C-alpha cells in the first residue's frame, strides 16, 4: 500500500512540474502585463495545460478508487485507518471536480483563439465531457454537451442579446435644452423603459439558466431530494445584463436533514449528487467560451496566495455568461470556497438544506467569509427546481433577519456603509477623471448608486427577496422616508446606471468595465466620452449630481436630497471635463463662493477665454486666500498670459514673492511644483533674454531636485 501511494506522489510531482513548465512557456509569449502576444502559441499551451489537469484528475480518481478498495477490504468498522481514509475522501473528490472545471476552461479558452488544431481540441473537450458524465454516474452518459450548447443554449442567448440591443437602440438621449417639465416627462419615460427592459432580461436570463438546470437534472437522473436553484446578485435584483455571470446557490429540502444524520451515507450521497450536478452545469456554461481564465484561478497563472504565480491577464476570451469566479473573495456558486488559506483556513459550500443555508445570515459567519455572503443571501430569486423549497427558504431568510438584534444589524450595516462610502465615493471619482485615462464603469456608475439604495433598504427592513432598487425606492417612499422628488431622482439615477452598463456591454459584446477611449465615433468635450456618448451629457451629468447628493444625504443621515445648487453643478461639470457647461452655469448664476469662482477661472482658461480668466483671477487675488488657492489662481493667470504672449510685471512679482517664501518642504508639495512651473513657463514665454529665462527655469528645477535628494 505504501509503495503504491509513493508512486502516486511521484506522478503528482511530475504533473506539477509539467504545469509549471507550461506556465513558464506561456509567460515567455506574454508581455510584461501578462497579456498574450501570440494567441496561436498561447492556445497550444492552454490545450496542453488542460490535458495536464485532466490527467491529474484521472490520477486523483485512481487514488480515490484505491482508497475505496482499502475501505472495502478492511471493512467499514471504525478504526484509525478507516477514519483517516474517510476524512480525506471529500478533499480528493473536490480536487477532482475543480481540476475538471479548470481543464474545461482552458480547453474552451484555447478554442476561442481559433488555432489550426481546433478540431483536435474540440475532440479532447468532448472526451473531457464524457469523463465528467462518467464520474457523475449520470443516467444519460452519451449526452453531447457541445451539440446541446451550440444548438440550444447559444440560440437562446443570442436572442436575448439581440432583443436587448433593439430596445437599447430606441432609448434616446434627453436633450440638454429640454424644459424642466419636458425633462421630467422624458425621465419618467426612461425610468419605465429601463425598468421594463431589466425585468425582461432577468426573465430571459432566468429561463436560460432554468433550461440548463432542468437539462442537467434530466441527464443526472432523479434527484435524491427536493431542491431549488436560487439566483443571487444582479439577477435577484433584476439588474442583470446579457453578459453577466451566474451567481447562485443550491438549496435542499430540510427533510433530508430530518431523515438522515449529516454523516450518514444517504446525506453525503445527496450532497455528491448536487456537487456533480453543479460541475455539469459548470462545463455546459464553460462551453460557451465566455469564461476568462483568471475566473477559474489556475494556480500557476492566477494564484492570489503566491505573487509570482499571479501574473496572467486574459485579454482574448470575451467575458460573458459564466459562473462566479473561483478567486477566494468571490466563489458565489454551489461548490463555493474550497481552498483554504493561512488567514482563512475554512471552506464554504453553497449546497445546503434550508436550515443550514440560513445559518450564513449570522453576522459572524458573514464577516468570516469575507465577501458579505449573508447580505447576498438576503436577495435571491427562484431559478429552477421546486418552488415550494424556494418559498420556504425565502421565508426563513426573512424570519432569520427579523429575529436578529436590530441594534446589532444596524451596527453591521452602518459599518459596511462606511466602508462603501469610502470605496465608492463619487466625489473622489469625479476628481480622478482629471488625472486618469481609464476607470472602472461598474464602480464609477453602477455601484456608486445601487449599493447605497440597497443599504438604505436594509437599514429600513426592506428585505423581501425579489426587491430591486426600484422596489426599495418605492417602499421607502411609501414609508415616507423619501419625498416624491427624491424618489424620482433616485429612480432616474438607477435607470442611467443600468442603461450605461447595458449599452457599453452590448457595444463591446462582453462584460468589460474598463473605459479608456471613446467607444463611439462622436467625440465630446468631456473627460468621459464613453458615458456621454452612451446616455447624453445631461443624463450623465444628472447621474453624478444625484449620486453625489445621495452619498452626502447618507453621510448626514437625511432622507431627502437637498436642492442641487449652482456650486454643485459647477464642481460636477468641471470634474467631468465639461468646461463650456461650467461657463454657461457661471453666466446663469454668478452668486457662488470663492472656491467655485476658482473653478470658473480654470474653465474660462480651458475654453480659451483668457481675458475673462485673468480678470476673474485678479479679482480673487484681492481677497484673502490660502496659499494653495493663491498659487492655483496665479498659475491660471500665468498660463493665460502665456497663451496671449503677454507679460505682466505684477503677476511676475507675485509669483517670485511666493516662490521665495516657500520652504524646501513646500517645494516638494504639489503646489510648490505648480508655482515653479508657473514662474518658469512665464519667464520662458515673456522674457526677451531666453537664455537667461531658461537658466532661471533650470535653476528652479535644480532646487526642487536638491530638496528631493536632501529628503
């Protein structure tokens, strides 16, 4: 026996070394960011790596068969050896299942890259599917996964996406010059259209997942107990897109727990059925070719625990309909989190009877898992199986929440809300537009509103499973937490968030949240051309104003949005890069504070209104200003003078005086940089003696470099 196990260990070492060697080959054909350079070459490596994972699963299966044979040989009576074998069996089976999923993901990724040997890879993938069916001990072991996906599933998904695009094409921008009354009518129309569209997408997406689930049950054979598949995340909130991943759990009938002990063969056999059912679901979804490789966390490519093994970036597999990722902070799928870490040495499986699943709502368990599982489970939707089981689960969730201590609940929600306000701060996002060429659309436009409306719902005990953000707003309005105008604005912001996400995903034909350059042909006067092109200047401007006000409303614990004033409008427009609009807002209402007048000075300069910028800037310099504000105004005036090729000895004197007054520490500060740049550029643009001016400019930067070196 020991000799056989030693041989198995040597085979495992061989396969591990083979994987690491292939990973190194892949690294050589990727750039410094981990993205592939030659996809034909990388496809070949993915294919070979997938075979390694299949071989590893076969080898581990052999160990499992050997362990079972030993149990049969020595009998099932309790002993040190039998206990040891029984304890290791679940881990062996988990390793097999995860290995097969990774193998399937790698093969499908190779197929997506359309290599010359694509038929060979498809043949190997068919073999892998048959191997999965064999291990799952299904009734229909000749089922053709590839044909089913190509002939049935793809057609349903294609139809859903085409219908979504047709509706999106009819969603027109709200004109900038619409009267307030007309704008309100158009906003109401958009709210209704987007809400109806999201409901339809959720229904079609659910139907697709139901048909796949039902087909998988048909293949597996009669289930050992009643069950339901429950959707979570954006599907449960009716905010899903035709390219979103499928977050879900499998809830079992409590009778399983009542009739059998958790350690009984019958109970464990039932769990095994649904584990293999989940694997079958997984390989069917993987066959779509829309699961990026990092989502399955191949240890040699995307291992979050080992930095040198977490380097690969999949830029070629279109991210679309897939399971939630296997990365440790995700794992919102039935097999769950099965890989232990030093800091979190536990596993989390999302295949449980109703009573056991509801235990995840306990706060300690929620925070222990690290991705707010308890909160996610409060919003679910029925996908397939027995509706009675889902209804029972949904009711138990509501009962469990209501039984928890309200002060404790509020404390936990407020703690999470504080963290979210910091991570999804619209004010910070708006500032970042000035400096960044790219940003994450989901973070900036979607989560910055939906997270907080959902949080307000939880704070006010709006827990019904099927509630969307629209439903939360309606419920809180009926509870008189919101007035009608606030409710309208918040519903409108949700509609804009959903519309942006849908339009950009459908345009890219994948789930891609990184905005870099304009996706559309028209270029706008804005730092965010993608967003403006998707929904129009007025709508995206209104979105940020409303969302910024929503977050401020939450910070001050007030349930009604304040009237959005000129100051807020000017700041929002400026940070979005809409400088012409800033000037228009200023011309309509000049009664703003000094801080906002400084913003207008910059907007005037950026729109080439240099004389107006200098005039307003000089008027500000006559008032008491902090040093950093004085520097900003002087910089703006100096750049305007430079643009006009004019000199102004008074400005030069002020700049020189400021420069002389700055300490070495001040020079290292960003404002120190500004004043040196302003003075240097001023000299270079207006001095007749250019060599002298250049010498002074170089001297200034030499001083700056020296202060850096001294520190």
